[in-house]
C-alpha cells in the first residue's frame, strides 16, 4: 500500500529528531510533525532585545569520542556545532561548603582523594564501579538493549536508591552529601533517586560537561537538517489531533486538528504519553494495562526559571557555567519540600550561564517546583521569581543594578511550549521504587507505533533522549 512517508515522528524534541535523522540516514522518507512554531522541545531558544536564552538545556556530556558526538559524526553534522567545554560539572555551594566537581575523571579522582584522604580507597572503588555501570549501560544501548540493569540484575538492585548506593562505598557524611549534590541533573534527591544517578555522575567525568556555542537550539536544527537534506520534512504548526487506526489494528494515519491526514508505515511518538495514550490513540484501541501503569506514575519536577539579560560578563557574577546552591546539604529535605508545593523560602537555586552564548550576558536561575491543581502560575511565578533574584543576589553578590531583561517561565510555560504534561523537565518522576515502571519501552501495544524521549528508557537529559532515539531507530530498521 502506498503511503506518504516511511516514518512519521510526532513531536520534534531531541529524541524524536534523533530517531528521524537516523531513519532518514538509512534512506527512509521521514516527516516530523510539530504542533509548536519552533522545533527542539526543551532545546529551544528565545530572544529579548540583544539577549538570546537557552530555554532549559545547559549541560551535556559531548566528548569527541563519546556517544553524542559519535551519533553526530554518523549523521554527518558534528562539524556544524561548536562544542565548548564547561568550566566544571557543577560548582556546589551551601552554607559553609563550596566544592567544584571537575568534568574530568583524573582531576575528579585527584581532588576527591586529596580532599577526603581517609576515603581514598572508597573513592577509587566507587568511581571504578561507576565506570563499570557506565560501560554496561552504553553496551546495552549499542546492542539494542533497553536499559542498565543492576550489579546482579535483580529487582532489588535495580530499585536501589542512589543514596544507598553511595552509602555502600562511602562513610564520610560530607562526601556523601557532595556525591549526592548532582541530583538536579535527574530531578530526584539521593534517597528517592534510582542508583542510575551513578551513571549521571560518572558520565560528566568520562565524557565531560559541554555547551554548544550559540545554544542547544542549534543541535535541534542540525538534526532537522539531517532529515530535510535527505528528502524528509520537518513541519511546524502541524498539531496531531488523533491517529486513524487501520483494519489490521495498526496506525494508518496522523490526523491534524484541521482534518488533514498523513499516512506512513511507521509512527514514532515523541510526545507526552498522557497525550499519546489518552487522546491520540482512539479509545477503543487503548490498552487498559498501560492506562493503569500511567495512573500509578506522575510527572517529574518542573521549575520556575528566571532569564536575566545583564550588562557585562556573567562570569564576573558566577565564574562557573553551572552552580548548584542549596540552603543545606540535606538534599532529601529540599526534595520533600518541593513535593509539598511552593513556599516562601528559596532553599535551592541552579545558576547557569553557557560559555559562548549567542547574544549578550545571559544568566538563568532555576528553582524546582511541582505542578499542582489550583496554582495560578501567572501570579505565583512572579512571587517566586522575585525571591529567586533576591536570593541569587545574596549568594553571588548584588548584580541587580545590571539587569536589563527579566523573563520568567513556570510549569504552565514549559507545558505550553513543549507539550510536556505538567511542564515535566525529566519525563516521569524519577524515583527508585518505580524506576522500571517509569521508563516506558520503545515499542507499544500497536505494532507500528514506537515511543522515544525522556518519558521512555532511560529518562531525562539530552544524552538519554538521544539514546532513546538511537535504540528506537535500530528497532525499526531491524524489524
């Protein structure tokens, strides 16, 4: 049967674009359909006056010999991007404690062993085990596997918390807190996060911490060009209202809100599973077990983000590209407070300014929140943003006189521009007790419908969503 395309990707996040680019690279006719006017999902940019801001992506492991650059080289687009190393993985700050985590394994090992000499053997054993997990994870993806298993492959190991994992090696409480301080990369604090956070920690040591000069929207554009240069299409303002299911129980067409249909042999969803399984798939074809699974899960944290355009060099305010400030090193108490709803206190801040930004002196402040019924974010975000700027000025030094532009985003903003339910930054809430349940498979109960992105295995972050796009493309090409 003749179709418009070999494959249609719904949603233009980095996972969907990666999958589409890899399929196009193998000769398939690909179309990406995006409801918004811009592509990229969370890898978008926006400008105000002379200032250009990354919407939310600020750090990715992109070593020349690493996974991400390997994919970019495979697609022939690596040279289109100027990849710039960040100053460190993160500068961790809390009252009475400041530590810069190097984005290099040798430097990280040397610093931790020097600053915690009584834990030298434990540090080396921990980093060795993290490397083992890292290579196991990458090996699974290279062979088409779906996720990283535990040491023994048992359920108990897979559902182990990152805090318990760290405690099995390290006894010094200050070092445990430091090793747990990378939890903003995954969205859940050490006692709640899966031990998979070990992969997040070591990835920055093995493959570095990087930005893209000009912003991560350039990554989305390069992936889109890898599709269009091979005869595919990337259509914006093309919202998919529903799928039409054919007689054989397969997806036959994507139907727009204007009633236009596009047909394909294969469909890939890069949108929220709540939208996919609750709206796009017609009710008679929905799987009840999947509905029950989704009902058990909840979206991850979102954020209030404050985008500041400043006079001068932002490095004079925050010398490192990424700073994690915590009111205390009790990360789990901070996470529990986030779950309970917005408060009057600012107990954590992420301060970000990418090297080689596209325009002006830009700093982004981020404070995690959860979308809750009844919150009027149009009003609440202003109150939180004012408190964030005040707290940042007290931590970094008063820079407020140099502010020329101030824009604020809330969970409503992120949901509106990316389509992610509740403005979730990391897909599902990433907790160890639901680790397996919250990582949806790439295949679905409809034989020609696949899923990619941060709601699937292995979760949030550019590295992971590109991995999901890679695995889904491999499955499609070999079916």
